[in-house]
């Protein structure tokens, strides 16, 4: 059915944005007095560690003592290196630009294509997918709706810094609480680096029983011997992500919300389905990657042959607690004290050998062994079946990789396959790139993948009777082709075409969400472009995504159009002591059948009953940079002041209202 609600319409908010454009310059001229107060406050907190000169308008610097203890010399920010697990190296960037605004959120990533729920730290409804990036060959742990902020191996970074470095992230939340991400890293010598970091969140939210409380602790060590023949990187991560669950608004409250009843502007007055449940995703991981070069280095060149080992020991647990059973999930074994607890322990060991040649590139061969144990402590006896309690075993895998360049042409290829064990699977990927000019890069990517569905599709147990199953689903297979153009002065664009066979998904059946497998083919196409236009101190930054589910739209629901447009002003104020950016950001997507959210599984599920209208949101932001501090002030969903909010993030889960939020990111160079 179509969800009927008063519509503002896309063009209404386009007019709203255009109406504000002619007052934009006047707004900038009159806000200097207000910004001056904020500037003086933060200037008062400067310390000697921050009393640095800028090497240029975009780059900070830091002082470090010379070897003989004489006058300090300045270390440029480019020496403060951030290194990914794939050895991609960047450096600390203390500049301020529109992309920093896009990443100033709880995930600390650009969340274009994600539709947030009403409170910070909840899940997101997906507005698009990147199937080409999925290269796993083993089933994954369930509760995927809770994994947006779960830090995997690729989300942990290593550092190399000339002096101790601290980064602080702070941002306000809704009603009560705050979110903070603090990172400290130091090189005790040229060869050894330590880092420790913690991201914490507590936010009450505006609706009943919507508290979020999360923590992500991580620590890293990176080391290499003076002759650089031995390299080591390791990290430990401990995470707990808790959400209170309320099942969304009741049917009556949903009608009151849609009708914009003024009595319920205080969202805590709206009734929810229950107030006695919470779910938590726990995780601990120890990761080690070390290698030894078999031969001494020749000048600055690496040894041609190196032998390495990787270890990934991961423990995950998802717990759903409910004080008393509710009818919306069907019958239950217990009426009170419900507790669903799902565990996964996996240990992956890999040996690899790499051969490097300046002419031929780098060739790597690897072999891996995975020990896994997933499941529960009890058996479940149903009327027509017995649900086992555990999946466990060993998977032996093998693979290889190649990367090299011939002039402007680059080639990267990787493949892996499960050789033995209960789960078959393989992945083949390749990327061919051509550097047309220093500012233009064209690349094409292909990926072929097959793997078993996630563990919670294969086996699940719960105190709710309908949430118990053991299946024998076939492997999912995916084929993806992508093309990307990188030309910042002209156009950044990408396109992807993917097909999926035997896709597994969750959907509603018998008053509960259950797993299904689609016996047809899903075909998906998308094209995305990004371009920024500048005129003097003003800029218009645009990201546009068009996509279409050609086949299988019964199981893959996506909007046709997603767009983000930012009109903003940038300039230096107060004798270049403050760099300011301020403007409007418009987000919009077309209507579609939003996926539902199931709190028992912590999964999004496909629903075909209700189509939701797309809606725009307009944010007004004031961002400034003072030395190494970037200050962010935002009026979120400003347009809801003109037309009250009755939009949804998922069925029965309202979208966030207007909010005023602020925060900062501050780097300290000691």
C-alpha cells in the first residue's frame, strides 16, 4: 500500500534553498560578530604545543628537538603518517574543507547513501550498495544492522609520527550524552610506534526507550628492525555496542506522527511497542601481520623475497534481552527473562610468500587455515524438527595476488578459494588502471564472488519460537563490473553493474522475520558523479547517484535517485587567524519501499507492504578552523522548522527532527 501523508515535495525545498541563496551573502556579512566570540573562546585555550607557524595556508607544522638539543626545528604535518592495512599511506590533515563536514559524524566516514535513524549510534537504512567491494569467501557473523560502527581489520590504522600526536573528536548528541573519539600515538624510536584510541557514545534520544551506549577501544603496535628486514603490525580491539529497543511506534502513534498532531511535538509522548528490551553486539579481536625479508636490502630497494604470517583471532557475541515477551514477535518458550545469545569464535592463520621486482611488480602466494565455532549451548526441539546448536570446523584456503605498473598502466589482481571444509567459496578480482595525466585516472574493476550465506541465515536460536531455524541454503554468487573516472577538475564518476544469483534475504512471515533465498537473478546498475563548481569565495558541491534494479526488485529495494548538494562560502577572517566555511547542504532521495528493522535479529528485512515517499533535508552549517582545531556547528534538518517532520527511516521508525549540534576535531602536536 502507499503511505499517505502530507507532502512537501522536492521542488518546495529546492525553492527553499534558492530563496535562502539571495540572503546568503548578507548572512555571511552579519555573522562575523557572532563568530568573533567563538574565535576568542578557542583562542584562549591555545597552549605552547599549539603555538606553531603554518608552513602554508593549508598545512600545519610541529616543533621537535634536534639531536644535539639545540633550537627546535619544525616537522611538517606530512611527516605524521597514517597507514592502512593495505599499506596505503596518508598524513594528518589539519585543513578544513567540505569533505571534512561530510565526515563529521558518528561513523567518521562520508555517509552518503545511508539513511540514519532518529538517534545517534543506531543502524542505517541503505540507499545504495557497493557489491563490487564485497570479496569475502566465508560466511559472516549476523546482526549486520549493528555492524556499521563495528571496527573490522580494515578500519584500524597504524601510525608513524616524529612527535607524540593526539586527535580529539567531540560532537553533541540528542537530549543527554555526548560522543568522543580520542587517539594518541607516539614513536618511542624511529622503528617503534604505539597508539591507543577509544570512541565512546551515550545518547538518550527523543523517543521512549531509545538509549544508545557504545564503546570502541583499540590499540596498535608497528615495528621494524633497523635494517628493515623484519616488519610487524599488530592490534587489539574490544567493542560493545548497546541499543535499547522499542520496536518502533505503535499503529496509533504512527497515525499521530504522520498527521503531525501538535500534541506530540514532544516525541517522548508517542507510544512505542515495548520498553523492556535491549540488544548488544560485543567483539574482541587480536590481529598480527609480520614478515621477514630473506635477503638484505640493496640500497633503498626492498628484498625481492619475503616470508610473512597473518593471525586474526576474533570473538563476537550478539545478545538480545527482553524482560517480558511481546505478541509482535509471535509465541515464545519463555514469558519473562528472554535472552538470545549468539557467539562466533574464529581463528585465521595465513602464510604468504612475496616476490618483488621493480620491473615485474609484486607477486604473492598465500595459504590459510580458518577454525570457526558458531552457535549456542542448547538444542531446540520444535514440533517438526530439531535445531542443532553449533556449526564448527576448519576451512583450508589458498590464493595469490599480483600488483605492478608498466608506465602509466597499472594492474592489480587477487584470487582466493576454499580448498577444503564445510563451506565452499571463491573470489576473483582484478583492476586495470591508466593514468591519462597527473590529474586524470581511468580504471576498470571486475569481481566474481561465491560464498555461503551469513551464519544467521544457516542457523539461529531464540526464545521466540518462530526465530528458530536450520537451513541448507545454496551459496550466493555475484558478478560485478565497475568503471571509475578520477578527474577532480572535471568530473569524478563511477559506474557499477552487478548480478546476484541465489540471493538470501530476510522478510516477514507468520508475524516474524525469517530467512529466504531468491531462486531468480538480481541485476543492479548504478552510476554516480561528483563535481564542484567555484566562483570566487563561493562553491557548489554536487554528488548525484542514479540506480536501477533491473531484475529481482522484489528482494532488493532501492530509490532511483539519491543526491547531495552543498552551496557554501569560504574565506579567511581576522587576519587569516580563522578559516571559515558556511552554507547549506541539501540531501534528497526518491520514494521506495524502505526495508524494515527487526530488533530480535538486528537485521534489516525486505517488506512489500508500504511505499514511503522520498524527502529532502536541508542543513545549515558554520565550520571554522583555528590553528589545528576544526570547529563544526550545524542546524540539522532545518526545513522541518517550516514543514514539520513526519518522515521515516524504516517502517514504524521515525526520521530525526530538527536539531542544533556542534563539535570539534582537534590535533595536538607535542
